[in-house]
C-alpha cells in the first residue's frame, strides 16, 4: 500500500513537472531576440536512435552537416529499391537543437548522385522552409541559416520536383527543436517514421523495383513502412526497454500520402504531445493521428513485460503492407497489471468455421533448385508467417510455437503440409511446451507452400528436408471444419 502511494505521488510530481514545463514555451519574438553564444556541430543520429538531450542553457550557433545519398537498399526480403536519403538511411538523420538556436545548415549532395535535391524543414521560418536556398546539384554543397523561432518536433523533406517522388523515395526525417527548459528526462528515446512506398510490381514482387508515379498519384502504396523497410523495427531491429522504464517515441510521417493512426498494441500512451506541439500534453491516448508532414511525441511507462506491437491501426497497412514495429519489454511480470490467460474453456457457437487466410495465388516461375525454393520460400515466410512465428522462427512463448528446431515439424513432413494447407488447432506440444492456438489454413499455391516449408526446414537448425509442389498437392488437407477461436491481437 505504502509502495503504491509513493509511486502515485511520484507520478503526480512527474506530471506536475511536465505540465509546468509545457506552459513555459517561449514566444517566437523571445526566441528571435535570444542572443547567440558560442558554436557547436550538431550530433546527428540514424533511426531509431535520437541524439542526447540538450543541456545547454543558452542559444548557440549550431552547424548541421547533412549529406544526400542515393543508394540501393532492401525494401523487403528479395525486394530492392533505389532510396534517396538524407544520410544513408530512411528516415534521414535525426537533428536535435534548442529553440533560439541559430542553425547554419550545410546540405551536401554526394558527387555519385544523379539528381539535384534540396530541403524544406518545417522548423524554418522563411521561403520554402529552406528549399529555394538549398537546391543543390550532385557534387555541390549549399549553405543557409535560420533561427529556430518555435519549439516542436518538425518534419523535414526534399521539395525538388517531382516532390512526391523525392519523398516517396525516402527523403524525409525529423528535427526536434527543444523548448528552453528541455523535455522531461526519460529512460529511452526512439525515432520512428512512417512512409508509403509505391513499386512497379505488387507487394512482394522480387528484384529491384522502380518507383511507380501512377500508383503514387492514385495513393495506392504497395508498402507502408516504419523506418524504410519491412522489418526495420522487428526481429533484431526491435526496440527494447525494461519494466519500469519510461519510453518516449518521436514519431513522424513522411507520407507522401497516407495519414497514420499510430498505435501500440497492449500499451496506452500516458502522454502525447500531439502534432509535435510542445505547449500542450494530452494524457491516456490509445491511437494518435500523424499526418503526412506531421509528427507526434508519445510517452509511456512500461509496466509489465510484453512485446508491444507498433502499428498504423489502419490494419491492412500493418499486416499486409509492413507497418509493424516491436517494442520488446523485459523484466518481472506484474500480475496485477496483467494476469495472462487464467482459464481456457471450449467455446463453440454454431456456424463458425476455421478462418482461411485469404491470399490470391500469384503465378511465378517454378523454382528449379533447392536454393531457389529456399529463396522464394523466405519471401512467402516473410509475407505470411513472420507475424506469428517471428523472423527468427522462435515463435512467441505461450502463443505461437517455434518453427526453429521444432520436434513437431521435423518428425513428420506430411503432417507439416497438412498443418499449413488445412490449419491446426487444439493442443499441440512443440519442444516440450504446450500450445493451444489457431493456425489459419493457407490458401497459397502448392508451390508457395512447398517453398515456404523447404525454407523452414532449411533454417534455424531444422532437418533440411525438401518439400515439392507434388507432395503438397498429394497431401493437402481441407481447411478444418471445426470451430476456430480466433485470438484478438489487442
Ligand atoms: C496467425 C498466426 C499464425 C500465422 C500467421 C502462421 N501460423 Fe503456424 N501456427 C500458429 C499456431 C497458433 C500454431 C499452433 C496451433 C495449435 O496450437 O494447435 C501454429 C503451428 C504451426 C506449425 C506446427 C507446429 C510447429 O511449431 O512446428 C507449423 C509447421 C506452422 N505453424 C507453420 C506455419 C507457416 C509455414 C506459416 C506461414 C505460411 C504459418 N505457420 C503462419 C499460428 C500461426
Ligand atoms: Cu530530393
């Protein structure tokens, strides 16, 4: 009881500090007139990292060096894309300054690049946000300066015609203009930025995919992503924190077109600085809107261990187009906060049947070698299986069984085919652990199923068996007619 009271008091004190600080934001005139003392070069960071908080009490001259690089990189497994970047990654380098600072901005366009580029920073007061002054040919460097008149979290982006193309290729990032008094201290800060991508071929089509202006104009992206590629914030890229820590996410949306409904599955944002505005904090937010060219800061204390899933809650973007990230929180469970499953009883209303995961079979040339099967299978795995079994095949304890070193899988190839084609439910034991979930039946082509199983068998210490389309055809199970008990992912 005593413990709870102190934590409540601490929370109140923290909130009071936040609220008080949020009211002190300086005006544009005060910031314009604040004298400049000294000079420093800004530390810039690649996503998902954020430069350290500013402890300075004075406005200073800050030199920002940002280099534009056109690079070929991974958009998804087997899918390459030519990204245009500020600093080599999508989103571009995170820039952190203080209100009142005088920024001397150097935009360097690498000599190997093919296109002219510029930069429009929403933190700039002046023509084009800097765009006109910074138009730079390959092998050139432009310099302009501005005074940071307004605190806030601002998007920057390229504004060279065709603007939507430069943005769709990844030319955006965030600049944080901290209020004078700084932001409240937190344990973890991360940089997450959404963007929509338009490729000539459909989602998942392999190879180097050119940008599709037509799809961009129709606002029909093939990919919607956090931090520039499928899986940038999952698996090894997952964000991490420990129970009891306070996490702050600087969230931006480069667009060019889609508005994000930013949400963390299993977590509530204790505080949100909506629209990146420093003067007002909203509390207890489930989903915050982040428009293209806009931002939000979300902050929350993590109270119990879980994998919290970051999504655009327009969920086909998350589950079909890539807008998924993970925050893995480790530490001691707090059963008062969340009990986990306490009972599991059979629930069989009439008329339910096993869910068939819809997926139109897209004809692709048949894989000829085992290596080709594995490569194709990996793409099928990433598109369909990763959400539950995870990129490393380890699954999620008590929810999704591992495929890595799975005794269930390795014991019986025919049963594996039946599992994927027909679905699986009821109690199964994998590597000594019991699972009781629902594996959907997959309406994938025989080739895709053969390839994905060959990939799984060849990965993570499994037996290396090959599965052929003929074997899938001969052993496919009808989707089970028994009732499904789909789990809510929230
Ligand atoms: C929506 C979550 C989900 C997705 C997506 C999913 N599975 Fe599963 N899978 C499960 C669950 C849950 C089980 C265990 C079912 C049970 O408890 O009866 C399972 C079991 C399995 C098993 C047998 C158990 C084991 O660990 O060896 C295999 C093999 C398997 N899945 C393969 C796949 C493949 C291949 C894909 C992609 C085509 C896939 N799964 C996609 C949820 C999923
Ligand atoms: Cu550009």
